[in-house]
C-alpha cells in the first residue's frame, strides 16, 4: 500500500510540475509551489526526485522520451546511417511543434537543456554517452561536442521562445536536417 501511495504522490508531483511549468518560466516555479499544487508535503519533491532539476528531467523523460525510444533503438541497432538517426530525432520535434501542448513541452525542454540545468538523466536517449558511439570515426570528445551542438541547434529551433514565429515548414525542417547531418559527418580536422 505504501508503494502505491508513493507512486501516486510521484505522479501528482509530475502532473503539478507540468501544469505550472507549461504556463510559467522554469525559474519562476518553486519546489514549494509544485508541492502545494500537488497537495503534497513540502519535502515531497526532494524525497521522490532529489531536486527540482531531477523532477523536471523525469517529467521530460516521461512525456517526450517515448516519442524517441523505439525508433532510435531500432535505427541504432541496425547501425543506421547518421541521417536516419537525425530523422529519428527530428520527426518527433516536428510532431510536438504541431500540437499546442507539445510546443509547451518543447519550450520547457529548451529552457531546461539550454539553461544547462544539471541532472542525471535516467533514460538512455537523454544521456550523451548513448550518442557518442554513433559517430565511431570521431574521437569521443569530438563526437560528444558535435552531438551537443546538434541538440542545441535542434532544441533552439523547435523550443525557442518565438517558436510560433519560426519557419517550421517542410523545406525549413529539411534544411535543418541536412545541416545537422553535415555537421555530424564532417571530416575531423583535429588530432585524435
């Protein structure tokens, strides 16, 4: 019974954080506000997640992670081309950008990731170490750097503050895709 109550409290905290974060900037939402919205003890966020950043990471993983997981796992298991991996990353962003709640999730993702909030991600496709090996011709640090730049660009394009004003037409998305693929696959000019 205690496990069910704990799981229920965790879900209430996630839902409360989502409601607040989808209408307010990240920095304006407090742990106390989340607990109050969830009807939970003021220490509940720290008990269930450890911190506000860890709670938001769990929220993003729960809401956005399933959109990537199966396709990315399949493409990488088949040793798909970098272009296929990039397609598997970008297509869910396109779908999210076409939905009002999805756009709010993208904005939250941008605020959180581009704000460099430090946390430990649980799901593999949110951790950079899952991406580094997908560019085996590059040294690990260069692969990491390129993936970080690629994600910064994609997240900025889809989750930036003026998302509604951005050109997310098919041609614009195709250009973004081609640009990201070119950056990830460009010859390495440094020393290994």
